[in-house]
């Protein structure tokens, strides 16, 4: 099969979270399984062309957005066996960041990613790529199914490609005012309550959900949750209507990048057979945080975008009783300023127990995964989550809310084969009570070591995810 991935994020080039990780790991695993894969990504200003060997293709494109034409160029890179084409535009991508400020993106994000998607369709035609599947990801590629069918310039195309729309996070939908619809050059039938129109505006993600051949979410539980009013972000009705072509596939991880036996970012390597290096990593993390170096003090880790989705508000309410347990807490991440300020204040108030690294650091992320005893994920919702998967491989026990992919991947300690601790009500009390259970078990070193080893033996390899997607692709192609 030939699969084309269309995405706004791919690690290591540009990423803000799990989307970029999946778009790195899944295509690589598919290539290793013998599938033909091509990826398309905007060439943002922040991408280091020299570092990654991204070279121009000497190929210009001219794309219409309504009555205006915009110029772009195509660049290329081969990374880990996967070909990636980058769409560059001075008008749309020569600016800081991927989407703009966290709380309010660029005002022309609709045009930016419309240009990107139209460019991909143009290249599919001009280069005669003939993909079997065009795999779209989140709202930034939500118009691809309609553009592939109706064309990019008002001329009917009727492409043969099948399309898959993957929901990585339903919260982000790509809203735009209705007066921008003309830029798509799609027929008027594409702006109705059954297509792109949603509460009087354009909803780009809805376009992908109604136009794609099939839809999937990044975990089985999340695929069920998005059909409900609680988690459906107003699109639950649309997803319920398309339930027959909606499924869930749990994300996998690349164990070549996340493996304590080979990780070069950490103080000492270790394995399920020899955990001695884990103690070294913990001691080094405690030193780096300015904590007392003591193996008997539990270290709690949290690596997160600081946004409401991640349950930071529960941490707000529970921080004082957490500190009173004597545990040490290290937080890494950036996001909403109010959360960043709060984390800094906690570190100033309790410097011997709380450390706040308000930054993005891949190295520190690995060091926290290796050095912490527990990993906190009290998410309001979590389509899949990957840190709980990394944590288990590193023997760092996840403490999570039982939603989405957290529900699918973590087995509560009270159950057979337990690998972590889960709570359900989205309340500070339920969160802290769950953490107390974990801290109680931590005091029994024999039980804790057995729990660590069970967690480390879990296999969430991207190979399993790739096999699931191959099966889904074949079902889509065969109708």
C-alpha cells in the first residue's frame, strides 16, 4: 500500500505534543513493515533545515485561496527511512511558532493550513502519487477529504483516494468565520449543517469527520467517549452518526527512543533484570532539583502542557496535602501563564520539595521518566497519552485518571497484573486519595519492586499500532 500522511506536526522537526510523536513513530513502523509512506508537513520558520538536512526540491507551487494566489516551494528530507516533503510559504510559515500564542493562535490559521492542504492535493496530482490512503490528522488536515473529492480551485476532481481521519484531540477543531468559506473554492453544498457549517461558523475538523472514508481515535475508550456529550466537544452527534466507520487504535511508542537500557539522556542505564541504575537516576534527579538525596523519599514527576485538560486544577487543590506527605515533586512543561506562575510559586514556597522547570526539554523529560518513582496524569480527558507508556517502560508508576488511553493502558494495582493507580471522579479528593494508595504501597519495597517490574514488561510497541493501522487501511481500501 501507498500511504500519505498529512500533518501539522512531526518529531523531530516540529511538535507540541503527542501528535508529533505519533507522526514520527507510526510511518517509520509502517515502512519497516514494507509499506510505502510519504509525509507532508509545513516548513515552519523554527525548523532547522541545516540540522535535519532538509533540501529544496526546486519545485514551485501556486495555490488559489479564493481570488488570490499564493506562492510556495517544496523541500524534502529522508529521516529514519521515511520521505517527508515540506511545504514552505513566506506568507504563511515564516513566523514564530507553529500556531501562534497558546491562548489565541494566529488569526489566519485557517488560511495557513488551507494553503498547506491545497498544496498537498496539487502535488498528489502533479507528481501522480496515486496513494491508496491519505491519512489526515486533526483539524489542520480536516479539509483534505473534501479537497481531494471536489478539487482545490473549483474544478471537480473526484479522486480515487480513500481517506482516514484520525482524532488526536477533539478539543481543537479549527473554527473560522463563514465569510472565509469562499477561500476553499468548494461547492456551496460543502457549507451546510451536514458538512462544514457548525453553529454558524466553519468547523474544519467537522469537515474531516463527515468527509473521510473512515475515522479513528487514538484509543478505544476515547473512541467511545467522543460519542458522548461529556467528551464530544459538541461534535458527539456527528461522531455518533458516523459510528459505523469509527474505531479506536491505541497509540504505541518507539522503544528505540524510550528505553532505559539504551537511553543516553539518563545518568545510568538499567533494565527489568537489573534495577540498580534506576536508583542512580533517582539520586541524580533529586540533586538536579535541589532535593534531599534519599531513596526512601518518593519522587513524583509530571511532564505536561500546562492547560486545563491536563488536570492542573486538581494539582492546584491537592498541592498542600501532597507536600505534607513528605513527597518530592518535579514538574516540567509550559502553557497557560497562570499555571506557570503557580508552579513557580510552589517551588519558591517549598524549595526542598517542589521543583518547577518551566520549559521544554527532551533531556529533562527523559531524566524525570527515569528518576521519578511515580508519574502524575490527573487529566480531565486524555485521548491517548504517551507519558504513562514511557513511565511504565522506565519503572515509574503512573497515577492517572481512568479516561481515554489512560483507562486502556494502565491496570489499577488492585486488579490482577496491576501496573499503576487509577481514579475516576474528576475531583481533588479522588486524585489525592489515589496518590495516597500509591504512597502506601511505595513503603513496601518488595511490593513496589514487583509492581515496577510488571510495568516495565508491558509492551506498547509502535509495531502493534502499525499492525492495527495496516488492518484498518485494508478494510478501508476493500470498502
